[in-house]
C-alpha cells in the first residue's frame, strides 16, 4: 500500500511522478508480483517529461516553497527522483536510474534495463516513461517550418503530414531474463531479441533531426546483435512526428 499525506499527494508533487508511481504498482500487479514479497532485485529505469506543474503551479507559490514543506515539494517535482521514489515506495532494491534522452527516453530506458538484466545487476526491471501536460486546456502558436502542426492534427508517414501535436501518456513494462520467466511460469507478452544505441553527431540537417546514416547504423547493429536478417521482420513500429518530408 502506498500512502501520502493530502498536501504532499494533491499539491506538492508533480502529477507525472504520482501517476508513474501508480502505474509502476499496476504493472507489477498485472505481472503477478507482490513487490513486498518478491525476493528478486528489481531495477527501475525511466524518464519524465517537462514539469509544467512546477512552472505554472508550484514556482509562483512562494509561500509553499518557503514553508516547512518546501524541501519535500522540490523532491516531489525534481525529475531526478522519479525512479528512486518508485524504488522507495515499492521497496525495490535493484538499480534505480532516471533516463533523459528526449523522444527516445522510454526505449533507451528499456535497452539499459535489458543490459542490467543480462549483466545480473538485477533479476527484474521496470522500464518506461511518462509525459503529462499540466495545462489540460491550452493551445500553441504555429510557426512555419517548426515541428508543430498548423491544424492540430498529426499525420505520421502520410503525404499530407505537416507536423505533430503535443500529447500525454505513460508506459511501463516489467522485464525479466527469458530463461527465468519461463522457469517461473510468467505470462510473456514479448521477447526482446536485442537493442542498440548510438548518436549521429552533427552530420544532419539540424539538431532535432535524425540522419539517415545514423539510423541505418543503429538498426544494422541491433540486427547483428539479434542474429536475424532484415527480411525476416514483418512489422516495424517507429517514432513518427508527422513533420513534412523534404523532397
């Protein structure tokens, strides 16, 4: 059971941290594990989006920040404490790392969690990420050539793609080494064959744009590590912002 005081729960904590904690507990419940009774070392690898709640709700409240609850308020909103809060509240004793790589955060967190499992730093791991926009009713100013859509619609991989739109979401997976999951009779939804991480440096159109060479290299590395051929893959899921393609 997770308990918070009313002030800490409802006012002083970034909703992203609170909801991520709730979903971490739910992920373990769905996987059939009681974190208080599970003897395995469980790691947490995750990242969190921009804390708009701090900007619009907490920072303007000088009285709150200067009160006795000010220190706890900072801890409840600083992204560095996302994963260690989960480890503390759920009594998890494996590595607890906050991962921040912008749009690739959740996938990088999952990759690092897999590496931790393979190196036996932990026996189970939670991996994922969360972004929640504090202002539920808000818009944005469209700028020509920017990443945001002029009409509020995202049409990824479409000839009519003009940009993306802000969104909120959370995702967490429970990971184990395959042989352990089979031995324990776990419900296995998917198997990660391999993963790879790189960076394409400065040889690209701009800082926020990917390069063809960098993307091809990291895909080839993942395929090599998995020991599979590219033509054996029948489904590809990708990060599509729906920005206009350059001809």
